[in-house]
C-alpha cells in the first residue's frame, strides 16, 4: 500500500519534500520532550516513511512525459459546435 505518491506534482520541489520530512521528525522531537513516547514513535515512523518515499526512492517524471499526456490540439475547441450534416447529406 502506497501512502505517498511520489509522482504527484506537489512533490516536485525540493523544499516541499524537505519540509514534510522535517515537520514529521520535528513533531517526534516535540512528543519526546513532552514525555509521550507513543506519539513520538508514530511521528518518527511517518518521518522515516516520508523520507524513504520522497528522497530515497524519488524519481521525478520528465516534463516531456507530461506534455505527451495532454490532449491534441486537433480536437475542436469547446463552445464551437461542429457542423452537422442535414438530412440530404449537406452541411448546414
């Protein structure tokens, strides 16, 4: 089961990935300082998992792959109806 999709566009920037990992480990530190080891272990686990997914196995998709996924410009623009043939076969 994958909790973090590393191909999501939100994770492209390095500062976003770094902030997610830092907040998780920072919160684990807060929980340790306040004396709640259970939540500290959970937050550290989230930090370790996010580090693994966002840094260790992170392989960004090239921008060319995204451009290929966009629809072709040959399609009709929205809002302009296509010419429909009438009953006798000629365009109206």
